[in-house]
C-alpha cells in the first residue's frame, strides 16, 4: 500500500513537471524553426541559398571620385611659303601667307580608381577647331559641327599589392613603342611633337593617331640608382579594309616591346603609360630605351618590323632627348610565267631635341632647339615598291628653335617658336605625295612651308 502511494505521488510530480515543460519546449522549437527559415535566404532567382556561404563583393575604394581634366593647346601661327601643286600647269603655286588661330589639341579626360589597384581612363578629343588647311601646320581641319571622338579608353590593373613590377593595360591606347609617340603633346618641349612620331605611327597601326585596341603587360623596378621599365603588347590594328574597320582577309597581330634602363634618378616611382621630358631641375638621370615591333602577313604586306634606340637625359636644368627608328615592310609580287618577286621597302626617322631651364623670378624660361629627319627610298624602283606597301619615301627635315615660359609646370605654359621644313620627293618629282612634307589631307600635293607660332598650353 505504501509503495503504491509513493509511486502515485511520483507520477503526479512527473505529470506536473511535464505540463510545465511543454509550453517552453513548444516555444523553443518554434523559435528554432523561425531562425532556420530566416537563415535560409533566397538568391535573385528566388532559390534557397546555402546558409554556410555568402558572396563577399568588392568594395569601392574609400574616397573614390571621378577626376575630370580639360586640356587645351591654343595656337596662333603665321605661315609662309606654303605651295599647292597645280596638275594642269605641272607647277607649284604659292598661296598667301596667313595668320591662323586654332585649338591645335583640345581634350576632355575622365579618370579614376574605383577599386584598389584598378584604374580607368577615357579621353575625348575635339582637335583642330579653326585650323586653315593652307596654313603650314599639320593635320586635318575640324569645323566643330561638332566633331568629337574617343582618343584613349583603357583600364590599368596593378597586379601586385606592394610592387610596380607587373601591370596590365587593356583597351584603346598607344602601343608602347617610341618615346615621342607615347609622350603627350603637353609634355614635349617643342612647339609641335617631332613628326618622326607620325611616320612610326602610320607604319605601326596605319593612322597618325597611333592608337589601336590591345593588351599590354608592363612593369617598373627601381633599385638604388638603377631602374628598369618594360612593356610587351599585342594589338589588332584595323585600318586596311572595310572602311578602316578590319585588317582584311589576311590577319596577323601587331606585337610590340619596349625596355628602358635608367641610371641615376628614375623617371617615375609608379608605373604608367604616359611620360615626361622636363622634370624642372628635379631629376639627374639618364634613360636608355630600345624599341621593337613585328607584324606578319596582312592585306598590305607580307611582314613588317620596327626597331631602334632612344634616350632621355635630365641633368639639373638640361633636358636632352632623341631617338632613331628603322622601319621595314616586305612584299610579294606575282610576275608572268608564275615567277614571284619578293621585295622590301625600308625607311628610317628620328629626332634630337635640347632645352635648358632658366629661372626667371618665380617661373621658368626654357630655350629649345630640335631637328627631325625622315629618310626613305629616292630611286624610282624603290619608290614604286614603297607605294605598293603604302610606305612613305623621299625625305623630310624639320628645324625648330623657340622659347617656353612655364607658369605652372606643364599645366600652364606659353610658347614662341619658329619651325622651318624642307623635303625632297626623289625620283617621283613634283606633284608626288610621297611623304608628309608633300601632302595635305583635303588639299593633295603641296610643299608645306614654314611658320612662326605663339601658343599656350593649359590643363585644368
């Protein structure tokens, strides 16, 4: 009897405990289910995501902002000795000497670094507004109605966190070859860039703009008083066929390479695809560069190559730079009776330029001199081969003397220069448009003449 009473009492206590526990257990179970449901979120398609993994998106760089620059070169030049060839009379006729004001170069640049180590640049151009094509300068006119285009558009990625040794540039930009071509018109200390760049650019990509779509791998290494800068690029010039929108039925990529050894102060501490000439007495260093490019078969030629050295010396107030490039294109001609003639057209060009910084109060005055030369075939057979391969021929020489007055480094500069040019058409004779001295887009055969120029460069 007693044991049954104890057992009954125990059962009643167990029942009471169970009755007290059940509500809490139900609540906890319900909360657990809700927590599990909350953890199992859905993706953009409404499907459950794995609760153990979530994407970790890149964050914008702290302080990221869009940078906008306006860049203008205002020219006023007085031209003399410009002549147009009259095919009816077989003689050159001189046009009136003239004063011409124009925006030689005008750019609007957008750039930024939205993510750490990833930069971008987009630059618009509206050059040559107001240019008179019968003035002695170069380039086509822009009637500003409007005429705006893309000058540069590329990404630059720094691959290594704490090193400039590996960078990748991709987009629309200048193949890294020949210092004069890859240096901005705002950075050179001559009134106009050396025309050696135009011959090299036309040889590489088929246009004077010198741009092509491609990918470039490059880097910069500085150690004590030695430095090394390298660039290797693959580009796809498309200027041959279908209104300049294809390389034609035959295709080969353009491969470029450039290596620079610096002795003394480096040109830069950070890798970049833009360069300077004047360091305003802050650099004592010598840069020695070697450039090379090759391209295989295209609709214009069987093969093409470019190579040559260059240098930049900055020693306190002295700024001295120069280069020489050899260019070659090979062709193939089928003759009667199934014979084949292989031939080659060779040209070369380069410049030498010197300037000295002279302090004038708060500012800097820089007298400069420059000479440029282009050399191609002069004999009739050689010029005929050059024409088939769309190469220039004959020769051209430019001499320039002038003074630059820097008010805010290259960001605000005044210029007064005189440029004298001469050329020889070789066996092609009068009326031939064999090189840039003898041709002007929109006009035809000319003798370019000389000019006195007063200009201003401004970057805001």
